[in-house]
């Protein structure tokens, strides 16, 4: 079974190229738009349109499971396995803010 490729207007192809270039550059959308000289909102709006058309993948919310946090003993080892197959491991204590940042980043990996 073949996947249907949506027909894009010339303008949509233009923005698709910019979105792909932005992702390849490693820059944020704000930084990329500034270097290209157009409003970042144009980039965001175009990306949303292309997601709705099925040309670009949508963002899936991270799925977390409720856990019970126990007091960490010095030298204790931690390993957290996420549903996307990514494992996060560390030794000792970690603050909640750092752990949240690490888990959010790991959840977005494919």
C-alpha cells in the first residue's frame, strides 16, 4: 500500500524547505528566523499547517508513569527506563529540576 503524499502549494514547499533547513542547522526557530530575516510566527504557522496536512510529524506528548520517590542514600545508583527505549542512569542524589529536564529531553528522543 502506497502512502498518499499531499499536494503542496509553492508557498508551502518554500516553508517546508525553511523548516527542514532550520532543523538541520540545530538552531531554534527564533534564531533561524532572525538569520533569515522573516518573522518567527510565519515559521510556526507554516509548520502547523504542514503538520495538519501530514507532511511533518506532529509532536507527541511525553508519557510518564507515577513513581514513588524514596530517600536516596549516598552512592546509590539510579536507572530509569522510558517507554521510548531510552535509559537514564546516574549515581547519588539529583535535584528535582535537573531530573525533570533530563527526563523531558530523554522522552523526546526516538
